[in-house]
């Protein structure tokens, strides 16, 4: 339930998909009128047009007692598109709009300029000296404030992910370097019987890719199992989409292949004579 004044939807570019917007005369007569969001219309009526001029009233005793809402029926005069200004990832919100004066004032300007905030505040105080003005800000300021915790989390987890990726690269490179050192005689024999250096290069790179693929599969299975366990304890946990998972897997495999380049190049440059002499 939100109280808005005429011009609210136009200021925020929220289209009225059925019926009409509020006007200056709404709320002054005995008839109570409301505007509902598209989700309400689709949930409670066959269509958007079917919701117009129908009546809606609150029946929850808790809301009626503590929410300051009347039980009198309200006539639906309009249906507005869904708007979600409380979540970063917007979703359909069932909202009922009541005509009146809310505690927030939206000012729509042609250009969003932070310099206009003090000017608008000064004009409001000139019109009503006893009217307090709190937290005056542009939409960019509000957006930055809302996104600040998520940006901090992204920065922290991104740092941990970078450290984990570095450890993985060093680990793959170290394992393959040890493998190449232990198989120097094998590589020398392969080169002696006619194997091309590029074949050894491709072989070591393939081993690095196999290590990465095995790690990705094991990590994915472990992540799914851990998500199921955490969901049973804390409720539903949203999994990443297919695109982020595919991108992360591709990044890991690519990093492993790049980490394998140095050991693979070393394997392809093995000296045949020295390799055959080694024990």
C-alpha cells in the first residue's frame, strides 16, 4: 500500500496500462479510488481491463487495526505497470496506490545535475519555512547508496576469487613441471623415435586441460551438494545462471592451459641425447 500524488507515475516514467492516473480532485470526495499494479490485476482478475471499476477492500484484521487502513471498498480506476524500487534485481510487486500526499517528493528535471539539489531545497523552504527537508539526493545518489553493499561484496569476493585463481594456476603449473621433470627420459625416447615437438607440446597442454576439467566437474558437483545442504538449513538459495557458470568454467580451463605453456614448452625442447643418458 503506497500513497502517491498526481504526477507520480509520469515523474518515474511508469506507464498507466489501463484506466487513468490520479488527478487533483481524487481523494477529496467520499468515494475512495485506487490504482493497482499490473501484478494485482493479473492475480485477482481475468485481465487488466476486467480490473477497471471493480472494487477492492482490505479484510486482514491486523492491517485494518494497525495499518490505519479503512475497510471501506475502493474502486479501481487505473492499472499501472509494475515497479520495484526496493530491490536491485526488480521483480513483479503487488502494489495498491492510494491518492494523497506522501512523505517523498520527486522532482523531474531535464538534466540530472547534483547542483540542482540545494536550489530545489531552498525553493521548498521558501514555499514552506516549517517544512523539513531530509535526505535530498539525486537518483544517482540513491542508486549508489543502494548498490554500495553489493559493490563491496563483489569487490571482496572478487579479490578472494583472484587469489583462488592464482593458486590454481600455480598448482597446475607446478604439477605439470614436476611431471615433465619426471618424464624427461620418456620425452627423449618419443623424440628419438620420430615424435614431433609439437605433439609433446599438445600432449602436455591436454594434460593441463584434463586437470582443469576434472577440477571444474568436481567443484560443480560439490557446489550443487553444498547448495542443497545449505538450502535445507537456511531456505531457498538462488543458483547462478548458465552463462556465469559457463564463463567461470571457460576461464578456469583457459587459465590451466596458459599455466601449462611453460612446462609444455620445456617438454618440447628436451635434448634427446641428455634425456637418453639420464637415469
